[in-house]
C-alpha cells in the first residue's frame, strides 16, 4: 500500500496536527502510528524516506515528520531531515535511531534512542506542535 493510502480518515479536520511517521520496520512503524492516532493525531505512514518525500511534495498537510535515521534506499533519515529543512521548512522533524552514535553525530537534533517510551515521544511531538495551523 502506498504512503498516501495510509492517510488517516480524519485528515481533513482542521486544527488536528498531522504526523508523518517514516520507519522501515513495519512493526515499529505500526505501533508508533497507532499510539499517535489513539492520542488524537492524524498519522501518515511511510516505509522509507522516498515515500516520505512523495507525501511531502504531494501537497498533503504535514506538521511533523518522525523519522528513523537508518532506512533503506538512497536517502536515510538525516538526509530526509535536510531535505525537509530546505524544501518544507514549515515542517518539524524528530529523529529516532537504535544507534547511540547518531546522538553524538547530531548533537543539535532531538533524537529518540530505541527503545523509546511512546508517551515521551508523544509529549515531545505535542510540545513541538503547539497552536493550530489553518488548513486549506
């Protein structure tokens, strides 16, 4: 199923932030996405950075990308974050990785090391998404 097909059925509701979860491990992605949906957020799922970029260029309203660092394909999560900073500066980015080396390599980024607490991830995301953006 494509990333666009993973859009929450409530995505059109105004003032309900949308999080794009980019994670190649399907079980991890599913658990995170379900937790954020149950917390009242719209969630779009992508299995790699390429799918995430497809969503971001599609015009779909996305407020934050929660991305794994190590993913297959020509672009990893760090490259995705840089792409977002250049092409979609309105979108927040939160990184995650199972490797502590990334925390040292990315000292200015918020990086959740796996395994992480879902409630902590949710609280951090909510803190970054204060206020409502009008939807077109």
